[in-house]
C-alpha cells in the first residue's frame, strides 16, 4: 500500500499502526536478506512508536502519516539509534538527538522501521561505496539500487517501507528513484531543515522523500518543509502545501526541453522512452518549448570541486576525538592519522584530498573560486530558461541500474549525475518520476527509467502538481515486483 492509503486506513481505524508495523517488519524479515536495504533495524523503536500512534488516534488526534512505515537514510540522526553514514568511522556511533525532518515525520505519525544503507557519507551513485553492507536492486538483484540513497530506495521498492528519506547533494534522491521505479523529490535548497543530517556538502545537501507515488512524496514534503531555527540555511518564508494541489492535466504549462541534453546518446530504447514522455506531457496540455542551458555541461566539473571542498571541511571533525572510531597512536597526530586512515573508505579519502587541494593556497583561485563562478553561470542559465518555460523536463540518470562493479573507475561513476547536478548547483527543486521500462544491453530483466522535472526556486507546488498529472496519465510506477528480483506483472 502507498503511504496515503495506509494513513487513511490507520486514521479510520480499519487497521492499527501496530498491525502495519508488524506486517512491515515481517516483510523485512522475508526479503531483506536478498535486498540488504537496512543497516540497522529499529524493531523496538518501531513497535513503541506504533503503540503511541494508536493511542493518539484513539484519543481523536489527526495524524497525516498515521502508521506510515518509513526508512531513514543512515546519514540522518535518530536519537538513541546507531547512525553510521555507512562508514567505519561512525560504525558504532549512537545519535544523541533527532534530525528536524525526521522528528516532524514521527510527530505526524510515521513509524521508523530502520536506518537504510547508502554510499559512505553519501558519496556515490550506487551504494557500492558503503563500508557496511551491500544493497541490491529489488527489480534485478544482480544490479545496484542507485545511490547514494540506495537503501532508502530499495526499501520502498521492496515493500520494506512506504516512504524513504534520502538526501540529495548532486542527485542522490533522484537517481536511485529512477533505478527503483519510484518518485524521488529534492526540494528547493533551504526548504527542508538539514539539522541532524550529517553534512557532506552543506551548500548542496537537501533532504527529500522517495515514494511510490507523487501524492506520497508530496505528503511527506508538506510535513518536513518549513523554517527551522536550528539550520542557518533554512528559509524563513511560508511554505505552500502541495498535497492538495495535485493536477489532472498540464493545460497552460510550458515545459522546456533542454537542447543540450540530447537523449540519443542514451541509446535507442531510452531515447524512444524520453521522446514518448515528452509527447505525453504535450498530450496532457503542455506546450513544449526548446530551451538552452549552455553552461550545464560544466556542472560535473564544478560540482566535483565544490562538493569535495565542502566535504574536506565538514569531515575534518571525524578525527578520533569526539565522534566514533579512535585508533590510538604514539601522539595525538598519529592518533588522527591512524583513525582517519582506518575509518574512511577510498572514495571519501579521494574527495577529502581533492577538496583540500582545491582549497589550498595557490590553487584556491584557480579551482574553488572558478567553480563558484561557474556555479553562478549555471544558475543564470536556469533563470534565462525559466523566462521561457514553467518547468524543465529531461532524463533523471544517464542509464538504468547497472550491474555491480560496472563503474569501477571513479569518473564513470561521477558521470551518472550528469543530468541532476546542474539543478543541485542552482538550488532548484527537481524530481524523478517513473517513465517506462527498458531491457538494457546484456540484461534480461526490464528496468525502470526516470523522467526528471525541475521547477524554478520555490516551485514545489507546480512541480509536484505537474508530476502527479503525468503519473496519473501514464501509470508507469504501477509495475511493482511481486517477488523480489523478478519481472513486474
Ligand atoms: N553521486 C554524487 C556524488 O557522489 C551525488 C551524491 C549525493 O547527491 N549525495 O557526490
């Protein structure tokens, strides 16, 4: 069941939160050995949260997410729960407080089922950079679920949660959503509090939902969005509710198709699916307009300076003194070295090195400052494009889910985020919505692909509304795997 249906049924007392929770935990027992979505199961916390929700419902409270089982990416703090960032350095760290976005969902009646696997410190696009576990794509167990929020995506796709929380720095919600046949939504930067989200690149990180429908994503977003004094980048301006404004059609909307994002490069089948998706938008009443993002091509290079620079600064706090792992040494300097050498995986070390280099004196102007300038140019491209259109449509990822170890050099992995990074650099709200199935070369199971829609800053209502119209008209998301690792009926 979708989150909205569960909340309706629990609110109407047709089923209890305790029953939904027990059924979800049973599903996890049955399938998570294959899927590996969770690093930590929160059985006790889930059961006591459910009991509390049932009491509140019995007392007549209205809870928008009554009894909805959720998966939390393991870079989000939940008080008393192990919070690892899928890293050895935080393997045994227990969070002393709860992230604001998480607290808001729990207050609205959601039940935390578990902490979901991800790439270490959210750096990656496949979950393969996790130091603590392997997550498989529920549609084809030989393939990755995407990343970095891959555990949250796999949990929702496999029925081990109704909503997954992810974080998106350069595509980490949208790409796994595309790989797992889900709606994945990254709000405008500053809309959802980052308090309690362990920082990767603070000027880009944003929490958002992964869900089986646009309605569910909207429901979770409406609850999480809004000002939080605990996050200095949280925006103090009114939030428009989105869940009540899901549209039936796209009449009167201009949708920009990006000239530079030629889908032919994605292969015949994907190209055909994206063309069909654009035609579907038109059929729903949208006018397609040709727009240009001339500097979007610099997105990757820009991101891979800014994100590592911020990561090298953010991850300096993991030094064996206050948080997590400590490996002793002859003196304090040796202790830092030993701790960081043992605690961080290869990709995290690579990012710290790149970032520290880009920020070092002599290179700062050539790399970091230029990247910031390029970031401004990319944001201006979007402003110009949005003078001609209301929304932008393009692919969500460069390919469907790939087999394990297929992207063994870092650069080919970085290319996965070609289509999602420009929006992140510009701070824009964007989502991925299922847009069809393709059998990849060398594969034998059909795999989902995602259409990305992007709106101007604060355009959440329009964005989710339009995505709902597209979803309703096309229904690609309805094909769920009856059995894990099998073709959807
Ligand atoms: N895949 C990108 C990276 O590795 C984006 C990750 C993210 O959005 N957290 O940095």
